């Protein structure tokens, strides 16, 4: 459903990404939940399956998750221009914030109030990451494919108990997903 790159759509896209990026503390996984709420639940620009696909693609692609997601969502909304506008909206807030903090880094580093505020923010970030995890796990269970459920549980155990690298897990799941897609395609064609 790629739309023409009109100014109104581009402005909404830029503003949405700018606000999300401005309010995201804790890295890429936090923004996934916020993007789902904004683009699936509120704006209805994407459906839940598309957001799940975007999440999978952005996590397995190199680079920052929010920027990767911006490229895909922007392209989905308004083509290449949409991608550029979405990325700009995503990268501007952290660039501005980091630039301002760098000007007074020593005061930030030693200020007890700021240190306490950042420590409290971690609790909120953990809650949002748990929310994202439960939503993604729920979507895997909704697919009603035993293989996906088993893969999810095995991957969790490999990471949590055996400390297997997340990169190895993602690449292995990607390979299994490609093989599964080929087998499903061959079955449908036959």
C-alpha cells in the first residue's frame, strides 16, 4: 500500500518518527513496542503481521533497529522519499540530545539527580522490553505452528541458559525460516 509522497503524509511520517525517537530510552527494542502502538493500533498504517515482519527484518539487518525500521516503514508509506524523511525523523532527536549532552558532559556525569533519573528510567525500559517480548511471543503462538513455538523456546533456553550469541541465534533462525519458506512454497505448488 505504498502511497504517493505528498507533503501531508511526509510531515505526519516525520513527526511520528521524531516523537517516537525523542521518547525512546533504552535502545532499539523499546521503540518496537512504541512503533506498534503508533503505526498499527493508532494510525493503522500497518497491520500486526507487517509490524512483526518489520521487527524480524530490522533485528536481523545490520545497523540500529530504529533506523532500519524507519527505512522500511517510510518506504511502505511514501517510497524512497518516505524512507529518507522517516530516517531523518528518527536520527535527529538522538543527534540533538547527544550534541547537547556532550557540551556539558562533565556536569551530567557527576550530577546525582541525573544519575538517579537515568537509573529509574532503566526500570521503565525493562518494562517496555518485557511488553515487546510478550507481544512478539504472543504473535508466534498465534501463528499456531509447532515449529515456531519450539524454535522460540529453544532459542530462549540457548540464550538464557547457555549464553549462545544472539547473532548466531538470529542467523540460525533466518536459515531455518528460508528453508521452511521454500518447503511451504514447494508444497503449495505441488
